[in-house]
C-alpha cells in the first residue's frame, strides 16, 4: 500500500517533535515536507500535493485561513490548536479535522485513519481500520450494501422508503431530512455519518458536512455548486476529489450521457 505523505508547519520545535514522533510510529505514514514559513508552504503545496498537512494554528504568525486560500488544491488539513472555540470556524473553512497539541496516540490514530479510509475507498474495495491497542492498521473487506428499502424513524413515527428513490439527505436542526425523487419528505433520527454508511456507495456520495446526494439525480455541476431537484448545494473542497473520481469510476449504464455531462462540468470544480 502506498504511504500517506505528511507535511508539517508547526512554528514550535516541541510540538514539531511530538507530531514527527507520532508520524514516524506508523509504517503507513511518511514525512514529505517540513515548512519554516508560509511562503515556502504555499509554493510547495501548489506544486506538490502531500496527502495531509498538519499546521499549528496557534503558533502561525499569519492569517491561516487567508493563506490556505492561495493553495489551489489543498490536502487534508489538520489544525493543531488549544483553542476549542476556533474549531468550528476552521472546519467550516476547509480544515478536515483538528488535534490537541498533546497529541495522544489513540486520538491521532483515529483521526488519521479517516484520511486513510477515504483515500483507500477511491482506489479499491477494501478499507483499513486502526487497531488502537497495537498502534497500526488492519485490513478488512468492504461491506457491500444491497439496494433495498430503509426505515426512517422520527419521534414516534416510522416510514419506509426505497433506497434508490432517495434523491438527497440534508442535516437540519430537526434531524436528517430525506427527500425522494418524487418530492416526498421524511425525517430520520440519526447522524449524517451513520446514515451514509447505510447507503450504497456506488450510488450516493457526500458533498459537504451536511448533504448526501444520489448521483443519478444530480442535474448540473457548476464549479463548487451541485444542483439536485432544482436545489443548489455547496461542494466542499474536501469532498470535491472524491466526487470527480466517483464520476469517472462508476458506470451509469443507460445514463452515459449524464456521466459525460457531469465529467465535462466537473472539470471546473475547484479542488
């Protein structure tokens, strides 16, 4: 398996030593770049593309969000920060996840494994799970999901919906809003992550932290906007590469014309 390449911008020798030690602990990870200033970081990230960037936002002597906007295709970015109040802002602006400067091994394993699973899902039919007790990874066969029905539970009601009839799933304050291709709407008590695991991954794809769409019912893609049932949704930079690979790798049968249209418009996606 190809190693996950990691770039580091710490600004603090102690934190840099800590995270270097965590990366070196795993055979699956390797350090590709260690940056000393943001100019070097921007230039390198625009010519090379490591899989992960670890950046200490507390030590950075510049506006991290503005600087990273200059990177055309940012990697998976982990913020190293003590400031929990800043985490929502970072996640809403392209950061993949965050870590405490304490960098405990168990948390580090869990969070980095998300990247490993996402990258592996784009290239093969197996996934890698963290074995926390051993500090390594184990390989298992990817579970295949049948295209059948799903039961939606909300408060004291329950309804059934055919999975292939689902057009989109949106996280709302009331719970998950599940909309069918015919406009039927139902709510479900679940997280979008858990619900997404119940859907067949050859038909559905997540496009941002709040929305899952049925690929067969995407009407149009315009740069970072996706249209489903005449509604527009923002495509997160984190999920843009997965969408592009999904379109190219999956067969749409009779809807080959739709695939060509999406590929053409998807070339404009900024990722």
